[in-house]
C-alpha cells in the first residue's frame, strides 16, 4: 500500500493537463511599419498543438510621407506638426483565427515556435486635424492674429504660415468611421520560464482593406494598407480543465 502511494507521488499524473489543456490570455505591444498599437488575444486550445484565437487590435496608422516639422524658427511655439496631414487615423480590428504549435517547448529554458493567422472586421476611426494659422505675417514682429483651421494646400502653401497643431481635442466631435476587413499572418516565439505565464515575441505581416480611400494626407492616399509588425506579448495561462472540475465541485457542495 505504501509503495503504491510513493509511485503515485512521483508520477505527477496531472502534468499533461498543464501541457495539453491550457488556454491563454495575453496582451501585446505592437510596433508596426506604419504606427504603434496594442493587442488582446484569447487562445482556446482545441487539440494538443492547436488553439482557436480571438483577438482585438487598436493601432494608429500613419502615412508613409509624413514628416514632422516645428515652427520654432518663426514663432515661440513647441507644437510640432505634419505638413499636409488632414486626419488622424486609428484602426480597431476584431477577429478570429487559428494558432498551430510547430515546435513545442520541452523544458523551462526552451522556446516554442507557433504560427498563426487571423482575419476579421476592421473599423477605421478618422479624426480631423486642426492647425494654428498665422493670418498676418510680418517679417519684423510676432503676429497677433491666429486662426484655428483645417489644412488646405490652396491657403497654406508655405509652412511659415503654420504656427503649430491645435489642441488634439479640436475636431473630436467630427470623428467618422470607415468599415473594412483585415488579415494577419505571423510567427510567435514563446520563451516564458513558468508554466503559468506567457512571454513571447511575434512577427508577421497584415493587410487592411477599407471600403474607400482614407484621407490621412491632403493627397496620395490609400485604401489598402500592407503592414509588417513585431510585438512583445505577455500574459497568463488558464487551465480550462481545472476550472471545469472546480465548478462541478461547487455544484455538488451547493446541492
């Protein structure tokens, strides 16, 4: 009887549950080739090496021709601006996909390699940008009159007339939405040392397609955005089987 108890203690029969029946809840900081963002992902395991993933991204998208300027050489201003930019553009993605573990991690010091893809809805969020414009430029004096206006090539041909960007909240009531779709393909390198946590690096490519061109700049705008991305991902493991057993026990106690 004692020998049976010793064998049971050494065998650790519940270890496979930690390997094959864990779900994951993670967050990521995204570094994109056209902006920055954040990501949330929930991975639900369906087989030993496959998960269904549910995710959401919130990112800003910049135009490739954006160049940040500062009018400090003309005015006492620290408000930088992008000449020709007419809208801030953000993208909210909500999607579903699959993740496959190609090379599992066999020990705490190892690295698992996973590939994944996701697709879903993209909701573009467009907010107008306003500028502080000098309307009475004098070469020998600081102008006293300024207007808050949207950018126009016809009226603002020279950067010297722009003092800087207006308050970010100016134009917040003019936000509009542009629907679209997205697709994402990536590889994840998970190197967390503990079974209960996730630490990983992601890299991949994604594409966003909207129903119309997005007017980020006053000219040369796009409808489709192809993006390379890299991210640091962190989160925790959720043992779904353990949660199910706990719930059953609670029901028995309650009854």
